[in-house]
C-alpha cells in the first residue's frame, strides 16, 4: 500500500476493559457511545475536573545506581506497589558500553518508563496512571533508591477537557 492510498481519518473505537464486553463493541459509525454513567473506564475526577490520568514527568539529577539493572527493576516494582497500581510486566534493556538502562513497567493503570544516563548521573522517568492509583507516591521511592541531588517533577492531567 502506498502512502496516498492510506485512510486519512482514523476510526474511533470503544475499547472494553473486560473480555466479556467484546460482544458490545461499537464504532461511532455503527451506533451511539454509552452514556457517562454506563462507561467502563478508569477516568479520574478531581477538583471538579475529569481527565484520563495523572502523568508525572520526572528528572533525577545527580543520581546514582543508574546502571544497576536489578536495582532499577526492584525500584520500579516498589513504585508500582506504593502507587497502589497493578503490574503486568517489566521490560528493561541494558546498553553498552555506558551501562544506561531503558525500560518500561506496563501496568493495568498505564505505565512507568525509565531512561538512564549513568555517565551523566541523570535519569528521565514517566509515571502515567489512571483510576485510583496514586502515582505521586513513587517520587519518594525514586529519591530513596537513586539519591539524586535534585529531582524535578512536572504533573500533567492527560485528557483534561476531552473525556
């Protein structure tokens, strides 16, 4: 298929959260979407604002143990636990020669990703969670595990005004 023959407009689908709901999937072109009280989602409402999830962008500056694969895995597991999230799996990759690590913990509630630069004592993390999870709890775990001299956290409310 060449570039010009591809569809230019995406089709929006309702994705069920449980296999038993698959029989009830409809596209917008096939029928109406469920009312808000019938939706099977994990959207958050806080301070009168509805949004898809909390996304923390975290920079660890002056951090240590950023090349220790086992330590990073243990830390991600601990972040999931204290955030009251559900771990599905973790995939980490150890780079050579600098020893940096990139990876993701896939959660029922979304994900935690990490990218480390041990040669610069720097790590970048994304902690994105929906539902009842408490992603802010992971910040203290990261501070304890990597001992950064500085930590920067930016919080985004993903999907605000769209859901």
